[in-house]
C-alpha cells in the first residue's frame, strides 16, 4: 500500500507533533470499548448505557462539535483532561490518546 492509499484508508493521521503517523485502529477500538462505550455508545452517538442518566448527555461523535476542536491533538487533549462529567484519561499514553482521537473522528458521517 502506498502513502496515499494509507492516508485515504484512515491508517495514517496527523499526530500531536504534527507529524503524519500510522495509527493503530484495532488498539484504538479496544480502548474505546474499555473506556468510552459505557457513555458514548457502540456507534458513538452518546447513547451508552450510562449516558441516559447523565446531564448533559455524552457527546454524540457522529454530529456534535468537539469542545476543543476536531484535530486529533485537540480531541486527545480533551481525553487527557476530561470535560464536564467525562473523567480525565491521563493514564493513557499520548500515543493511545491520539489513536483514540482518530478512532473517535471515524464516527463522523
């Protein structure tokens, strides 16, 4: 696969340093399942089992604006620090946060 095919497939993205880097979609999917699905739901629509009890409701990744911007490093910063009822995930490595941010961006339609 050449670099253009990798970019178009979503396997390459801009990392927090601004450098194009491959991202681990399978690893990011596992992180999403372990840390996010309970509130944001399987399809990222903010309809996870715990989300129905939250006010404000969890962000719908398919259509809501991201709080700090929609670049992977901006989403990763929200993952690191948390927001409203979302706890911080500073325990995740910077690489994991960027991978997770790219995975979350994939919910956009």
